C-alpha cells in the first residue's frame, strides 16, 4: 500500500500551537493522536506517515480546518540497482557520468 507523508503547519504562537495539538489529540483518530511535532524545536508543524490508497484519502485524515495548508507527499524507496540504471541511462552509459576508457 502506498505511504504518504502528511505535513500540517500551524501558527507559531503558544496559544495557537496548543489549540492545534488539542484538536489532533481530541480527534480520537489513531493517525492524529500519533502525530510528530516540531514545536519544541521552533518548527510549528505536525507530521504523520500513513499507509492509504491515495492522496485524497491521506488528506481526509487531516482535520478540515487545517486541510488548506496541509501538504501530502507520496513516499518512495529506491534500490541501488534502480538508481544505477537511471544514472546509466541519463549519463552516457555509466554510473557517475564518466565516459569510460
């Protein structure tokens, strides 16, 4: 199943920050109650990684009041062989772009 990163920014003032966290925690949603927060490091965003069928389903997890600012990113993993093939295809036939010989 596809994995998505959900990023939800919020205002940096203490009261706004606390209210956003409260909304997430009070939602009862397993996803929202397990969000990671950057507030204590000065980055006022929540992050969630979810496995759902698509971006629309990922966005539906976000409380409606925060959807307009949320960002949804489909996550991927790569193998070394995939990257080597891509580099070879786009760099003259050898990884690293060297022409050889």
